[in-house]
C-alpha cells in the first residue's frame, strides 16, 4: 500500500476517534499527515471513499489475525469462543482501530455501512451454525448473541488498550462464552 495512502487511512481513524463521522475533516487529516489539503483527493475521491478504505484496512487486519489464530476445527461453540478471544486481543492490540470497529451508521453511505458490518461476518456464520445445531428459536439465538457480545465488549474495555492481553484473561473470557452457549 502507498505509504501516504496508508498514513491518510491511519490519520483518518484518529480523526474519527476524536471528532466522529459528523465532525470529520479531510483538511485536519491532511494536516496530521503533513500533506497538502489536496493530497487526500489524489488517493480518495471523497470522505466516503476514505471511510470505506479505513473499514477495508481494519477488516483486512482482522482477517489476517483470524487466519493466524487458526479458528478452524473443533465444536462450533469452541470456535465462537476462540473468535471472541481473538477479537478482544485484536481490539486491545490495535486501540486505534476501535473508532472504526464501533462506527455507527450515521455519516456512512449504504456500501460503507455494509463494509462496517462485514467484520462480524465470521462470527455471524458461526452463530448461524450454532443456532441450528442447538435448535434455538430466533429469539433464543438473539439472546445468546447479546450475552456473548456483552462479554466481548465488556472484556475489551476491562482489559484495557495497552497492547498484549494476559492469556489468563482470554481463557476466562473463552470459558464464559462457552458457559453462555450451554
């Protein structure tokens, strides 16, 4: 990836974290990168395209981590627990990605909204398999998903954003996820 383009993407994430999508300014992003205010338009046609590039960047890094974590194999519940632990690790090791991962739909066009939601696809697929296997109603599955998401986001907040996450914390999270899926 072009280093200026990547720098714009990373500075764009900081801009979203600080000002949100509504207060986002390409001028400030350019200034933070040390480039002219016209430079972002050499790489992105508009803010929406930069937003999409930020989401794609984070999604690519997440997929890379999923592959390196090796989530395949085992019972579906164990795979869900591994993905959840990996997601917490990802959030804590990449705190600058949080603003993109928790992005709300406001300010994104429809393709951008779909891109933002795509990071959840691997876990959604596992939950569909789990729901069928456990013969859960739609409402029962939604309740379990809510509990698991609460565990994941709570754990991400509690273990902090200072890099490495203690493995015993991730093991505790995995055990709690498995319990919630029983």
